[in-house]
């Protein structure tokens, strides 16, 4: 199976937004700014202040499962929705993390 340019582009955006953006802003927020993890799944699996390695493993596993799901339905016209949804989610949580950092800084 060959991915289209559009599919590859959306996966790159998804990895950058959800994988890199959320990862970096979460790690910075919990390590430097007294911010705690808001995601109940992450809190239950890792902690209120996830360590960078554990959080990276969780991010990679999540992206891997999502990509496997994408491949399972790749012939469907809705398959592109998987990386699009991950990219939108990644952008939303990255912006939320940046807002939490900004609020934490103004509180000090």
C-alpha cells in the first residue's frame, strides 16, 4: 500500500502537533511551571507529573495504534480522518498547554 501525498502530509502534521507539540509543552509545563497533567488517562497511567521518558513512550504507542488503525481502513474514504483528528487534537492540547504555562507564569 502506498500513501498519498495528502495522507503523508496529514500524518506529518499529526506527529508534529500531537507527538512533538503536546509532548514538549507538557514536559515543559510539568517540569518548570507547577502545572499538572489534566488528561485523566495520562494521570492514571503515568502520574500528575509524567516523566519525559514514560510520556514519550505513551505518545509513540498512541501514535502507533492510531497509525495501525489507519492502515486497517486505509482503503476507506474516511481513513484520512484519523490523522486529521490527531492533528486537530494535537493543536488543541498544545495550545491548552501553552495557555496553562502562560497562566502559571502570570500567577508567580
